[in-house]
C-alpha cells in the first residue's frame, strides 16, 4: 500500500522538531468548525460535504473498518455507519506548518458500523491541510481507549 503524501509529510514535520504551538483562538475556531461540519456530515451521510472536505488521497484508520480506507472506500461503506449519539471532548489544534494542522480530541460513541458496535470511547487524531483557502482533512485515525 502506498502511503498518502499527507502521512509522509506529517511524519517528516514531526521528526524535524517543527511542531507548532496550539493557542491561536481564530485558528482553533476555524478548524473546530471544519471538524464539526465533517463529523456532522458523516452522521447524516452527507456525501457532498464529505467529498468537499477531504483530500483526494485521504486515509481513515479505525478498528471498525478493519483496514485503512481511502476516501472512495469510506464513502462506499457510508450507509453502514450509524451513530445514535456522539459526544466530543474539547479539541487541541497544533499547527505543524502554516498550512498543516493536527487536531486531537476524545469521542464517545453509541452506534454501529456494518451492524457491529462502534467502540464506546476513542482518541481521535486528524491531519488537516489548507488548500486554496479551505481546510481539508487528509488523515483521520481513531484509537479505542477505556471508558471512564
């Protein structure tokens, strides 16, 4: 499997010690709005919004997909994704480069994918890239964590 350019870029930035600092309120608000819009689009199966907010080489990694999925595969399985409830912790935005940001947060789910329960609590990492003035998600990864 080829690694998407965004994953390679994120690894290179992190290894170079060029991590930015969280704290810019306007940037935090802008990326939180983008994240919230994309999360809502997945919950409502809004394909047009999902496509418009993800990079062409997007990669999603979750336990319930069973493998890393590119955007087209993720959209093919969208009808199998059913969320009854979702609660998100406040997110942290870290600017990795002027046009690359990392968003992290926790999510508590109640729902199913392909008829199987979603993990009840996950830690989410997202990489967003600013292209033509718009933030697009390039990587989404969930790691199950123990509920409190």
